[in-house]
C-alpha cells in the first residue's frame, strides 16, 4: 500500500492567509515549507486511488501528484472519497470534483446528513454530478477495492457540532486501512480529542499512524490572542503536556508515527525549533505535503 500526503496542515494551511503569528511569519521567510490543508491519498495497486478527506486545496494537491492525473479523456484514477467528518476543511474540496461523471463518497450517516441538510455541500454537488453515498458504520469492515479494505472507528468529541449534525456517534471517525496482500496497515486520524482505551486499541501496532498534530500546547491559540478556545475545546489533543499525544504515542508501537493536520501556529512546522527536536528524539515525524509512505 502506498499513501501520499496531499496536504499536511490544518484549516487555513501554512502560512494562513490572514495570520501574522511568529510561525506564519517564519514560514513566509523560508524557515519551513508551505503546507496545504489536510488530506491523503491511498492505493494498493498504484492505479486506483482513494482520497481521505477533500480539502479546499484539492485542485493544487491533485496537480502536484502525477498519480492522480487523468489518463485520457476525463477518466481519472480517483476511485472514491472517504470522509472523517463533515467539517468544511475536509469537505469543501468535494465541490471541486463537480466535473466528475459520478463520485462515490463514503461517510457516516451523521456526516451525510450534515452535508445534505446542514452545509448543503452534497445537495449542491448532486446538481452537477451523480453522487453515490456509501454509508460508513463504525466498527464494520468495508471492501474498497481488490486487496484494500478499511474499518472506520468512532472518535468521541465534545466539540460543538456545526450546521445540522445531530447524533454524536459517527460525527467524527478515523480509518484503519489494510492491504490484504502485504498485511500493511495505515491509520488516518486527523482529529482526536482524547486517546481513550477504545481508540488506543484501534491504533496499536499499525504500520503507519497519521495522527492529529494540530497544536503543540493546549492554550496555544489563547496565548497568541487568536482564539478564545483551547485545542481540546476545538476537538484536538495537544502534543505537549503530561497527558498530551507526545506522552502517549510512542507506546502504541506503530511502525511510523507522523503528525498531520498541523495548525499554522504550531512551532513543529519549523525545521529547527526545540519542539521539532523533541519530536525527533521520540521518533515522531512531521508530515510535509508530498510525503509518500509505503506500508
């Protein structure tokens, strides 16, 4: 199985267009590479690709990756889109796929309802192309293609639901993908508020774990005067702290642990910071756009 990180930043990308925080300023000066908003592509055969989340930067991400370029006419290697939730940062890119003849979208019933009745993204998209919705039920295995399967798992969150989402169950999920031939496993978890025992069981021993790296500190945005909420209040486990992800991730035994969905304020975006060095010392990587991992 090959995965390609299409976008590694959180909502707004890095640098964020309207932000002059120290990290955005440093990235603009070349201290770290720019990053687009979070999304990955996965394939078991290098011919059929599955997109996990559809960011607003999707067009640029597709152009940067020859594996997703059309072969002839308007046929493309894109098989389907799997959504972890109904957040705008993860779904606005669906509208950029409106030229497709048909689009297969995997989402939980809760996310599907929001995308139809709340944000209206799928309701709008259906006026341009055929949308085939496949219901994702946490805990149930799905056969995506020959040799590639996945299982979604529920990610509990106290973050207030936007738009018309109702049930909390299935509002946010992660995915564990398995290459049936090699046995390789990838877990994609761009948003997690707490690593509960049930979540840890889903993550343990995977070949590659791509996990929420939004903020270094819980009060990062509050300290900078950019928001009135902590990382946890926005549905994200901070990296630092006695119960942060840095204290927990190494014990999960993943082959590789890579931070994705990194907020523009997070100092780990910069190449030479104390925070980045701490991650290296603990065997945790920071994703960049275009990173490829074979599992």
